[in-house]
């Protein structure tokens, strides 16, 4: 392995995540105390087992019960 390929591999791991939450009670007053959640993730693994695996960009929609 030469120095240039090693240098290229360093610093190439990274990820970005953006999360937006909106109170459900703003939409439906009788809704439980929860938020609608929109989350975008792009980059390398979200946890230790996947630290070296690159994932395609993901858009997630869900409900957040605990703040």
C-alpha cells in the first residue's frame, strides 16, 4: 500500500443527518403529546457495526413519542 492511497482513504469517512420535528397537536388538537419527524441521513454507518459501510441517502418519516 503506498502513501497516496492511504492518505486518500483517511478523511473520506463521514456522515450528515438533518432532523425536523413538528408537534402533532398543531395539526390535530386531540393528538397525543408527540411530534411528526422527518429525518435525512447520508454517509457512513450510523453505529459501530456499520462504521465502514457507506449508505445511500435515506429519507425517514416517523413519530417521536419522547422529546
